[in-house]
C-alpha cells in the first residue's frame, strides 16, 4: 500500500503541515528523512489516535486528532522499535527507541560540527 492510503489526511499533512514538505523527523526533532505520499509502506497498527507503518527501514507514526493528522515521527525499524510501537499503539505505554547504529548521533553531529568549524566575523 502507499503511505497516502493509510489515512485520507496524510497527503495533505505531508504537503502542508510538515516543517518542509514531506519531512518527517525523529523524536529528538533534529534529524529528518523525506517521505512521499506515494512511497510504499506496510501498516503495522492503528488505533483512534495513532497509525504506525513500516516504510523502507523506518517506522512512521502518524498522530491523529479526530480525522486530522496533526504530527508524525520516524524511528529506525529495529526489532525493539517494532515491538515498542506495536505495544504503544495497543496500550499507550511509551518505550525507549533505539537506532541501527548507536554511534549515529556522534557521527552526524561530528559531520555538522566539521562543516561549522569556522568563525564568521562581522
């Protein structure tokens, strides 16, 4: 199925409500990935407030308020995260998300700091 087929409001959310169109951020709000409404996904779970799906190597979680998508997050599709998301949708109990590469944050921040390792004087 396509991501936009999960809910009638997802295509609008991706185009209009994301910080930039189609950007879905991880829970920290720092790193994002682009997802198109036509990307292929597999629905994992749904309740009245949440829809979770697997797209590529990411789990996307869409949060609803009535029939409107109001927020989305992504996490790596590790075994722990899949179990955690399924339990979250079923019970509402939070879990600690993990990453494929636990040092990914260090590497990513290192790359950012390397690019910003100069001083601008006015």
